[in-house]
């Protein structure tokens, strides 16, 4: 594994298990759409929002010049991506 991303805020600050390959870990906070209460339309909107955030962040990840970044710079970039909508 190269990367491990946590999405749930309850995982933030928790120790990351030992993963094969010593991947870079980053937290990409996304509100749990399943926890959303409200109308069916509001619940659906929460899932659409979560999906959009994940898609945008993955798009930013694959656009990174990974081969030219050292581990510190890459970790910084991944954390920055996690702050985006």
C-alpha cells in the first residue's frame, strides 16, 4: 500500500495500524452521510455531497506529480487535499 486515508472524524488522531509497505496516512474528513437526519431529499443530498468530496479529492490525488515529490512534500499535499471540498 502507498496511501491510507481515514474519512471519519472519529478516526482522527487514532493510531494508524501497521499497514504493508509503510503507506503515507492522511485524514480526509467527510461528514458521515448515513448519520444525516431529515427528509429523504436532505439525506440524498448528504450522500451526493460526500461522493463529490471524495471524487474531487481523488482527482486532486491523481493529478499530483508523485514521482517528483519527497515523502514530506507528498504528505503535506495529501493533508492539503483533505481540506478541500
